[in-house]
């Protein structure tokens, strides 16, 4: 029972961490290695708005989500747009930006254990005989709602359909008058906001530390690769697979193995089936 | 409105010195040899002009990064395998030499070559399943290897766990240490330049440009890729082994992302695909990052920004730019 509940919670947390990465890669084919940095910086912006400016919690969350969306759009507009299509340059450029943000935060004094966001709702409830606090339940609810929202958004709105068009066949979409760069910009901003939302939901459960940026990036890559780069539903399913695998390894092997499981899963998936469990990449593009 | 364009023309001296005519006059001879001699002599006198022990140590570190950058450049631009796993090579070589040195009591001049060859073999065997992968997939899988090895060592508490292995022999004195790494870098640099112009190098470039054509010619791509990975990883392992003997310590920090990122940055800045460029990039980047050490992690911010700037605005790198200026002149002509 404990494994089941915490497995679900952990899986939803992984979904929240990786949805932004999956969205950006799925639409613009840009592996956004600055994902972890965007995740952490949102939490710091929220913290600063909340504690330095003394704004109300909800308002500071909304403001920081807008800010992170603008930051994501700026990164795309001024840097990534120039290297689009060159896979390695994309990785290096976005990773360097992420590194600059994270190490800049560390230099700016954001380190140690003194940075915490308050939880939304205090208290806990017993499900069966397992105590679960309300915040974790809220995370699960928001995570499920978010996945449903994204599904609806991409299937029933004009913008969402345009995004999917670019993801499926960029040239055909351009012939239909969809501006590919604009859509990629929107995707990047949206991906950044999703990363930020994940941070705001997940980080009240612990401290805000710079290192979590690197871990989030690794987990996001793990989830997206196992699910198949570019496949969102694959990413959600993969999050559940890794989520439960991690909880099982923590229970039966020890907490050190949590990361090992994720990393080994990436390596095995890439070796055995590089397009992931649900990816639809062409065979020839990925391996000889 | 009169339109003009810029045209580039090879310098006469370049054309003359391309063939046997290079031996005709001192001018042509020096046109060819001076740049190479500047690099070789410059590297050799570096330990003398460095003030103090600290900066001499920096020279050794530069050379180790240069080895990694060379291996990255060779793999990425001559074989078409973009490996982000510099730390994987460094870590394998470092741990192997540490084991041979402390457990079996081999002196450095034995343990380093053994770690190089054995490390190359181990890295190649571990990477063998990923060799069919292309582009981003190979890059990500190699990025994951050092992380997973570090976590496994940490989780299983083997090979000294988080403390690492201490009490490794150092080199007899610092001159041996510096000239060893400098000589290794120069030898490998010129050796690789020779290698990529051999028939073997031609096949490597064929694998990069059109692997199906290589396969259609009846050659196994996997064999050639494995050979290239062996060469590159042995270079990385050599660097790691030297590093461990310099610091007399090995630990999880050998798997740090620094060893994967800085060589790539150096390659981008120095000029990709030139082999000299990465060495030059390391000669610039590592001392700069040492100078900025007092700013703490701000130096990482600095060099990330430099990296982004180079990749976005001048992706050819210093060396390609320099070569063009050296070999060609430009002028404006009417269209």
C-alpha cells in the first residue's frame, strides 16, 4: 500500500519535472538542457517575491510563472533560434545557459538550507494506514489536471493544433501558414512555465537548492528518453515506470540506488530501443 | 547601385609550398614550419616562463584537458561520434591507475601505460552496445555513463566509495610531470594529424559522412567506430591516469561534468575539426578559469557565456579563422 501510494506520488512528481522538457523537444526538436535551471530559478523568483518584496503567495507564484515564461522565450529568441537544427550546438548552447543560471544563483548566495517555500495546505490524512500530507495529494491532483489540460489544449484549440502540426511535419505545417519559429517560441515559453509550475508544486516539500537543477534535468531526460523523445503520453507512462522502479529500489535496495535506476534505465533504453517505448522516430535517423 | 562581393584567394606562398616546391626556398620552408615550431617551442618553454609552482601545475592541467579536447575533436569531427563522456574516460583511467598503483604496487611509469591500454579496452567494451546510435542519442548516452558510474561507486561503496583512493605515488619531480604531459600532448596531436590523413583516417571520415557507403564498400562500420573509440578513450584514460598521479588522489570528482564540458568548450572556441584548435582552446580557457578562481562559481558563469557567444556568433572558432587569414587574402570585387 505504501509502495503504491508513494509510487504514484513519485511518478506524478516525475511527470511534473519532465513535462516541460517533453513539450519543448516534442514541438521544436530542441533538447532544452536549460530545463533544470529554469526549474530552480522559478523557485528562487517566487521565494524572492514572497520574502523580499512581501507579496502574497498566490500573486508571487503567478508573477514568477510569467517571468519564467518570458525568460524561456528570450532564451529561444536570442540564442537557440540561431543554432536550431544543429543538434550538438543546441545541446551545448542550452546546457551552457543552464550552467550559467545555476552557477550564477550559487554565486549570488542562494545556497544552504535556508530557502524554503511554504506548503499550500498544512496537515495530512491517512489513506488506508499510510499518512499522506495534503500538499502531496494536491500535487497529484494538479499533475493529473495538467496532463488532461495539455491533452485538451493540443487537441481542441487552434494554437495547440498548430503546435502539434509543427511537431508532426514542420514543412507541411509551414505550407499551411503556421510560423514554425513562432510556435517554437511559444513551446519554449510554455515548457519553461511547465518547469516553473513543477518547481512551485514540488519544492515546498524540500529545500530550494541549486543541485536539484541538475537532478531535475537528469530525471527529465530519463523520462523523455524512456518514453520516447517527442512523445508526451510516452513520457507520462515512462514517468510511472521510473517512479515505481525508484520507490521499489529505495524500499528494497537503499536510497542511493534511486539515481542509479534512472540512469541505467536511460542507457538500456538507448541501447535496446533508442526511440523509446512509445517514440515514433524513424529507425534510420537514430541508428545505423 | 554598384554591388560588390568579397572574394578570398589563396596566397601565392601557400600554393607554392603545397607540393614539393616547399623545399625551394627558406621563405616557403618557414611558411610551413614556423606555425608548427611556434606551437612546439611555445609548449616546451611554458614550464620555464610560468611564475611559481601553482602556475606550473596549471600547465599540467591544461595538457590533460587538451588530451580530452583532442579526443572529443577526433571522435566528433573525424568519426562523427559526438561523445559528451570525457569524464567517463578520465574516471576509468584514473581509477585503474589508482588500483594498479596502490593494490599491486606498480610504479607510475608502469601503471600509466597499463591504465591507458586497459582503460581504452574497458571504455570501448562498455560503449560497444551504443556504437550504432547516432547524433543526439549517442551524445546523451555518453553523458550518462560517468554519472551512473559515479553513482554506482557511491551506492555500492566500492573503490573507496565517497572518500576515494589515497596514497598514490606522484612523479619523481615536477619537471618530469610537466614534460611528460606536454610531450604526450604534442605527440598525440601530431600523431592524430598524421592518422586522419592515412587511409584509415579516410575511412573514419567516410563513416562520418556516409556510413551506408562505407558499409556498401564491404567494411564493417562497427569495427572502425570501435577502433576510433578505443583511440579516443585511451587518450582520455591517459589523461586521467596522469591527473591521478599528479594529485596523488582519486575520487568521485574524476567523474565530474567539468571533464565533459570544458573540453567541448575548448573545441568550440579553438576551432572544431582542426585538432590544433582544441589544444589552443584549452591553453586559453583553463588559465582564464584559474584566474577567475577567486570569483568562485562565477567563473563557470563567465565561461558558459563565452561558450554561448562563440557558438552563436562565431561557431567556426579561432583556429579556422586564423588558418583562413594565414592562407588566404581577401579583397572586394565588382559583381
